[in-house]
C-alpha cells in the first residue's frame, strides 16, 4: 500500500501506462487511415500495371505539356508573391501605422476565399462577358482559358504564403539591428541584404516552400479559368482529373504520383528548414548570453 | 494623430505603396468585381437564385458535412496534438512532419486517392460494403474528404499551447487532490479552448470552400451530394454568370463572417490573458 502511493505520487502529472498507449494507438490509427493509406494508395495504384505503363503515362506529350505549364506558372507566380511578401512584411513589421491589422486581414483574405470563387472573380473581369471582355477580344488578348488566367488564379491562391511567414518573424526581431546599421552608415539596400535578409532567410525559405507546393498543386481556382484544353491549358492537377474521368486510372495515378512526391519533398524540406531555424535561434541565444 | 509613427529606417513609402498596389490589383479589385456584379441584380433576382431548392440543399450538405468534418478534426486533432507533445514513441518526428500532408498534397490527388480507397471495391471500402456502409459517392464521402483537408488545422493550433502549458499548474492540481481526468477537464482543456476553437473554425472555413478533393468522392448528385462550389462551376459552364455570381457572393459573405469569428476568438483570448499582441 505504502509503495503504491509512492509511485502514484511520482506520476501525478502523467497518465497510467495503458491510457498512454491507447491514446498513442488511437492517434496513430486515425493518422494511418487518413494520411498514410491515401498516400500509399497513390503509388500502389500508379504501379498496379507495372513500371512500363507508369513511365509511358509520364512521357506522353500531354503529360509533358502539363508539367511544363505547371513549371511556367509557378516560375511566374512564386517570384511575384515573394517580392510582395518581403515588401509587405517590411512595411508592416518595421513601421507603425494606422490600420495595420486591417491590412494583415486583407493580406490573409485569399486563404479564406473558396478556390472556385477565386477563379470566378477573374472570369468576371477578363471573361468574354466580363468587364474588360469586349476590349480584350478587340485587341485579341486571351486571359481566360489561357495561360495568363491560370497565372492570375495561382497568384491569388498563393498570395499570403510568404507574407504571413515573414510578418510575425520580422515583428519579433524588432528594428534594433537595422537602426544600428543605419547609424553605422549603411544604405537602404545594404541594410536589407546584409542585416535583414540573413535574419529572415529561414522564414523566407519556409514561405517559398509552402507557396511552391500550393502553386504547383492548385486545382479549384485553376480549373475555373483554364478551359481544360489538352496539351495547352492543362496543369498537372487538371491533367490528373481528365485522365481519371476517362477511367484511365493507372495514368491518372502515375501523374498524381509526381504531385505526391512533390508533397513528400515539400514536407521533408519544411522539416529541414524548421530544424535549421531552431539551430540558428539556439546559436543566437548562446551568442547573446556569451556577450 | 499621424498616419505613421516616425522611424529612421528607410523604404516605408516604397514597401507600403507596393503592398497596397499589388494587394488592390490581385485581391481587392477582382473581389469587388464580384460584389459590383451582384449589386447589378435586383434583390428579387438575387433572392431567387440563392434560395432555390437545389441551392438550399447544397448549402445544407456543405455546412453539415463541414461541421461534421471540423468536429471530427476537433476531437482527433486534440488527441494527435496531445500525443505528439506529451508522449515519446518511435517515429514521432516522422508523424509530426506527416501531419502537414493535407497542406502539401494537391487536393485533386487527395480526392482520387480517397475515392479509390473508399469505393465499394477499394482497400477500405470492401470491408465497409458488407456492413451496408457506403462512403464514396455518398455524403459520407464528402465528410471523409473534408476531414482529410482540415486535419492539420486543429493539431497545429493546439500543439504550441500544450507545449507552453506550465507543468506547475498540473502539479498544483494534483497536489490539491485532482485526479488526472479532473486536471485535464478543469486545467488543461480550458487553457487549450481558444486554440481548439480557432482550429475548428479554420478547418470549417477551409471545408466550406473546398472543391478539388470533394468532387471525386462526392458523386455530385443534385439534392443529394452536390456541394456549393460545384454548383458555382455548374452555373458557369451553362454561362449563367448571374447565378454563379450570386451564389459566390453568399460564399464570400460566409468567408468574411468566419474571419470575423476567428479574430473575435483571438481578441477574446488575448484579453482574457491580459496580454497585448
């Protein structure tokens, strides 16, 4: 009796062993069913009929065109939102002005808007019956059902990624280091490249990784503006949809497996960046105490 | 009162100006196009579209399935966050990284993978079919897809709160004679409450607008398994821009309302804890 009380006291803020293991088992079962199995099934279905058919689905001209288009769209959308994210974070985190929280809410807005609505708003502006539809038609400029529309929709849905990583990070870092650099005579650009950028590089990279994953994988918004023209305006996710709806399951999953691989690389890169950022923080903290 | 506080740092005008111009061009102007287009309808026209029986059925389905999915995520998200923060087990870091999979995996891929798993002849569906449970091509399938999509939200909002919870609070509760379950209900749960609510609302907001993962598994039958975003696409494909715009405006209003809810929860939370953001 006495000894039992002693052990009970030592684990007063811990659960009994059986509770612990049942909770772990339940959590793992949930994640297994909802995360691991779907991921696994993408690769299993893709390779169901062997490697030859798998490779064939990937080197088919329409698949290559879809991969190229996705890379082009991402190569345009990513730098745009990167520059915006840095500019917005600089203005918001380093200065005090009125209406700041409203501005942050507006920047986050694209996350809350349904992808379908995101696509629709560009159709209302640039579509044949839209605001500028007649003018665009006259000048033979195609935006909807063409690459520019896909780029715009992608820029919209990935709009907040870099900004929302950088704003809290730069706010936490304050302005002391930049002010010191100013006193020492640094120019604005020197200040940014030599003081601010090294401090935010991991946060920046983190935002870029997330932005890239979403840009390459966006489906709903792009689907509204693309028009699904094979070999012309199909991104990888849209190509997957078409193959799937044609009951060409092996090819659909083969192409989907590129996106699943991209997701795995994204998760690995994200974990690596988090680890690096933690390491840098620990290093900075140690240097601060050494001084 | 001045608009901006003085600062020695350069670049405010450039950065602020660029932010406003870019935000206006990409987000504000297109969204206002939606609102302006809707305001060109008469109230009766607008009401006819958004209160049509088929549209009402799809609101009911979308909100019902989203609530269920967000509820599932609330329970299991807390469980997963708890297990990841409090317990040690093999492969924990891998599992922790994997929780973000729904953010990284394109929705269309998630959609076809879940459909294949839960179809009557699929890996999971084959065991559910004899029990009379059909998931794919039924409303239940929508709940499964939305649960997948919203999974990381609750985990990622609750995890840091559980991590920062002071051990002293739980020790004090134990010293005062509380059982472990009482400590959880009266000490840990209230502390995690605002984060849980935020995560729930985020998951719900995401679920309401979700399209890619749902359309494959839903079956898309009018009055039974047709979600609101699909209805917008359907109207667009029939060149019914008025109908699409009116329903999209309702969706946009709901998005705004949910942002307001999230901001209120956070404001309430920071006020209760007497700290300023």
